[in-house]
C-alpha cells in the first residue's frame, strides 16, 4: 500500500467520464490519418522517500546507458541524455509519431538534502533507479574569534 500526497475531489472521476463522452461525440467522423505528438522530451519519474533514502525511478526506454548523465547537488538531481530513433525515417509513410527522440534534460527536486558521495544508480529494463541517501544533519561548528595582531607603532 502506498500514500498519495493529495486527495482528488470526490467528483473528479465523474467529471473525467463526462469529458471523455464529450470528446468521443465531438471526434466522430473521419479518422485522422496521422497523430503527431509535439511534446518536449522529458522522461517520467517517480520519487519515493523511504526515511533513510530518496529513491528516483526514471523511465528511459530506448536510451543507452552510455547516453545518461546524472548530477546530484543537495536537494536536486539533474538528469540528461539523448534518445535516438532505432530506425531510419526515410522511405516510410508515418501514420503516428508519438515516441519522442532527441536530447533531454530534467531537474528533479528531492524531498530532502542528500549525500551525493553515497548516491548509487542501477539501469535495468529501461528503468533507471537512483538511490540517494539522506544527508546526515551536522552539528553547528563553533568558530573561534581571534584578535588580529597590531603592528608596533
């Protein structure tokens, strides 16, 4: 079982069904010959807090491990890379083009400061799982105050 941060209003499902019925009626008629997505390529992520770690799961299907770069700094993770089409587009008639390709860069804000030196990442089956240990709170450091020496007058 998992917890969701925010509860949906009680009638959101009903509203969604009404909108689907509206668009079904609106869209009847001749079928579109091609569907093209103009979204910016940014991978989807899940972020979990286990108490000791932040876990970030990134959907990177089709991205070679060598094309992925990670940078961790306190409370943020920056993920960048490149996904290339697995085939040539020339000589083909495109009817749908929904899978985005190209360079991407995404910054994920973490639920707490993390220890970048202990971060770990594993890539399997198109998913990148990053484990980011919580940064241990540090005790305040006392700074001694010295009196500068005066030159002889």
